[in-house]
C-alpha cells in the first residue's frame, strides 16, 4: 500500500505528457493486463515474437 494524497496524484497526472497519459490509461484498463502479459511473455522468452521483416515480408 502506498500513502499518497489525491492532490499529489492530480499534480503528477497534470505534469504528464499526452503520450504518458495514454500509456497510463492503457495500463489501467483491461487492455493493460494483456499488454503486461505480452511483455512478461517476451521477457521470459516463452513466446517468440515475429520481427518487423517477418510481419511485412521485407
């Protein structure tokens, strides 16, 4: 548990760029759970992700 005031949270969010806010939004939704699972899969090398060349046949 983290002890942080709502005012501090508001200040942090207000100081974020639009890209950071979009990332925060994704992480706080169901899509975020999937993204974190994909990242964990990649980090643990359980799944081999396709390269850009493989995807686009370049």
